[in-house]
């Protein structure tokens, strides 16, 4: 009698544990699985570039030793959609590079996003290269900065669409570290106080060292 009761209790416990494990597991749609696979593939390609391309910081600086870059798991909660909101007055702002040099860049606009019921905005900057080519970029700090992620901040590339009604994807899984995080040879722009996002963005690249 005791053994039979013990057996049923054991079976019930195993069933309950299995149910809880299945309940806690994440089930993704085919579209989500395809997206996650694309981010993982992108990361593999970036590692290959960093390790083997002669232009990468690890091949430009003999003191920089390559190891696979570190990332958070792909997080679907940090992918947002937003229109572009251009500033009515696009001010040229002054920031600094990590070597102390003054940099000037145009604060162009921003994307809005909502996370857990709170509204945030990510500033977009417009700059120019020596070649004359213009570029757009988002840089930011958040509550992970200096702890789990690079102490200066992280970047996101931005591609301007000529359609004013275009809906952009703001994907923090693509957030990356600037080259100065890998090598002291490089200087990178330091995000301003206005670029701080008051939440922990547990997505994208983690700190390298």
C-alpha cells in the first residue's frame, strides 16, 4: 500500500514538473524563428569579419586579441516600430570622442518606442565622413551600460528612407559596440546625457572585456 501510494506521488510529481517545464518554454512562430536565425547568422558573419578581415580592429592593432563577440540572447521584446520624427530645429551638438577630442554632429530626429507602458525616444544623428558621404546613426546608454555592456555606450546604424510615411524597425538586437571597445587605437563618440535610455536594454552586444 505504501509503495503504490509512493509510486503515484512520484508519477504525479514528474507530470507536474514536466508540465511546468513545458509551460515555461517559449514557443515561436515560423516568422519569429526565421528572424532569430537571421540575427544569429548576422552575428556569425560579424565574428568572421572581425577575425579574418584585414580592416577589422583585431587585424589593425597587434595588441587586440580576437575572441568571439558576446551577445544577449535574441530578445523579441526589444524590436519596435516607429515613424521618424524630425526635429523642427536640427541643432549641431557638441560631443566628445574617447580620446578627448571635440566632435560636432547634427541631431536630426528620433524614433519613439513604448516598453512596459513607458514612452522612450532614440535620437538619430546625421554626420559626414571625410569622403563626403553622409551617414545616420543612433547611439545610446542604458541601465546595463558599464555593467553588462560597454561603458561608453552602444550604437545602432540607421538608414534614412525617402518616404516620409515609412515605418522603421528599431531593433536593439543589432546594437553593437564601437571599435574603441576592442582596441585603444580607436576613438569613438560618447553618447550625450540626452541619449540615455532609462531602462535595461538586455539585447544586442555585451561588453567585450
